[in-house]
């Protein structure tokens, strides 16, 4: 007897993904557990090396509260979801604006901010494109730091969105970009003994899947980041081998050892290019024809 395959509702590729229907599951599966710990460990390491002022309050006069950094950054978490990383920056005393098209994700972020007693966080129910228009029109000031984490792989016009991000930043401002890596997806399929559908342009996750709909080639993203607009400060892989541990012995590796090895290999090839996600930290330059 043939068992019919379960029908899956394909995700729509013509629009940007809204996570109202999957917000709690997304928060739990993507940032929860060891996967989330690895992601945050790489981000914190990269920031500590190249943008430490974003993480730790600087030395200030004793008349100023210790939680207020010497230079208070204006941070935009673009498509920030529940704000896992940006709320850490808010706890350091920076002003954070978090925008997302999902009201459910914003509610999760707002609840977390209340729980952590963070008062200087602005929640905006808006797309990145709409917020960019506000900055370009002068209704909002440009930001010192933009986080665009795990957004690019869910939007319809990836290059177009990436080309908008400089408009959100002041000259010499910084961008922290993470995105889902096509190569990591291909490798995971190969290790499971199957031809990756994405090689045949036949990759279409179901509407209820948390697998990103549009994985990206890291070299393509770096090519989109024009050298007259961006100075790349660092490029790291996230989960460069964690997802490839298919044996019980591999999965039994102590978490502390796994995190340490992930950090050690995250900028070394070929491991970096196999990371399930990529992190690029860049500084906005004054593009040709602009004065800042």
C-alpha cells in the first residue's frame, strides 16, 4: 500500500516573510539552546574585537551612571524580531530602535525589554524599507549602528534591501549583517545522502518551515557590498561544524568545547564558508559623489 506524501503549503517567494504565525517557535528554535548560544558567541567576539564600544560601558566620570557609555550609540535593529542581540546593547546604555513587520515578534521583544527593565528601546511596527524612507526624508536621524540579522534570506529583493542599508547609517557608522548561507545548506543535504534541491533551483520550503526561503552565496553578498560604500572589518562563519555533527559521539561534545572550537574555526577557510550563517561587520564609507 502506498502512503500518500503529506502535502506542504509552499511559502510565497514574491513577498517578504512575516513571522506573525511562527513567532514563538522562531524565537525558541533559532535563538534558543546551543544554536543561539553559538550565534551570540560569534557576534560578541566580533564586536569585542572591532566595535567594543557597542558592548561595554566606557569609563565615565563618577557623576554619570556607570551604565551609560561615554558615547551613547543610536542603534537600529532592522527586522529585529525579538531583539536577542540588540537588547543586550540597550542594557549597555545605548538607545535601540527595533523595527519589524511582525507585530507578534515585536510583542515578544517588548515583553523581554520589560522583563529586563530596559526603558530606552523604541518599538516600530514597520518594514526596513519604510524606515529607510523616514531617514532619507529627514524625519529620522541616521543611526550609528544598524543590525540586520537573519533578514536578508527572507526578503524578495535581497540586493535592493542591502543597497538601502547605507542610507540608514551616518558616515563611519557600522553595519552588522548576518545571513543564511547557501553552502551550509548544500553540505547538510550531501551529508544526508541526497542531492540538494537548491542545486537544481528547486528549493521551496513549506510555509510552516523555519528554513529560510532564499539562502545566499557569501561571495555574492560581498560583491553587493561595494568597496566605495563599505569597509569590511570582519567576516565570520556561524555554526561552521555544529550542524554537521550527525553521530551520537559528535553530539555528545561538551558545549564549552564546541563553542571554543566554533570560535577558533569561524574565520578559517574552508570552515567559514561552511557556516550555516555568515556574519559581516562593516563600516560605512562616504560613497563617491557624497559628502557624508
